[in-house]
């Protein structure tokens, strides 16, 4: 199986590392020279990763093409390349819609979109996929949990949620800073904060769709700490800031 990557930024690098440390077999990965530091590092680290001289050379030597180019010039770059009819294309670009993508990679017939996060490097990541075929889904199963999305607007809403990753870590930093003012060493506070949230976010033994209202109720003891904090945060309508941020990000998909 010959995989090709156009653009070697943070996400593509994580996907490649995830694949190279997974159980997938008989895979050769061709990568573009873009981002010299990342591409040379990957080629040096993994014997099945080959840094080629150009994007076109990647296309000529690959069957599955994963696109992680900057959105600002992705269409221009793609239209300057010669795709084959049998190429299977997957885009990781948020603001490049399906129709524009499909047009830019003609005459390729198999075209899809996917949302990997950096955690694919650890094989621990939900990966929404849109219009990708079963073979692509099987590839992605080696680095995460593919979730098939049927509607592109739904895909954009899911993609929008990924815009709150940095705010989450910013919140964790605020909690750590507060703990430090109370004499808690960051070497203690930081792992605890992440481990606490990870443990809360672990899938329930019963499986199924998480009921956030039910989980909130379970965590809220009358006159307890969680009830006190919840009432204060709700009275300030603090979560509306997150809703407003999501609406602003989602609107960019309509530009």
C-alpha cells in the first residue's frame, strides 16, 4: 500500500508517526519536501517513509493521497498538480469544502475528508470521516476510531468543536496557576488536573451515548463543592463565551 502526504505540518506528522508505530503492514509512505525539518526527521526515523523532491513526485508514487496543505493556498497548489483517476484522496483541511476539493483534484474519483487530531500519534483519537471509502476507514482504524459523518454541515460543526482544544489547555493552565498560589507544586497539580479530566472523560462501562445532564447531576451533591461552583459559573453565563466562540468559528465555513 502506497500512501502519499502533501504538507507535513503538525497533523500530518502525527498521522505519519501514528501509522509507523501501528500494526498496519506493508505500507510505504511518500512525503512532500514541505516543512524541511519535519519531513527530514520523519524520513530519518522510519525506514518506510521517503521524502521526495516535489508534490507531483508524491502523487506519481502513491495511491492514497492525504492532503494537509495550508487552506490559504491549497486549491492553487492542488490545481497545479496532475492527479490520476485512480487516486484515493483524503483532505485534512478544515475550510476546504468537498465540492471545491473534488474539483481541485480532478480526475480523481474517490475523494473524502477527515479530522485527525494530534493524538493519532498515540493511536487514541476519534476521527470523523466524510465520503471516504472503506479502505481509507480501515487505514485510519490503525491510529484511532473513525466516525462516519453523512452530512457536510454536521462535519463542519464537529470540526468547529476542535477549535476549543487550546481554550481547554488554557483553562488547565488557569487551574494550575491557582493551585500554585495555594502552595501546590506544578509537578503535582499539572498531572493531577489532566488525569482528573481524563478519568472523567473515560467511556462509561455501559457504553452508548453519554448523557451530560445525567453526569452533571451525579457529580452535583446538594450543598457540595460542585453545586457551589456550578451555580456560580452558570449565574455568570460563563459558558456563553464558548458558545459564541463556536458560532464565530462555524461561520468561517460559509466564507
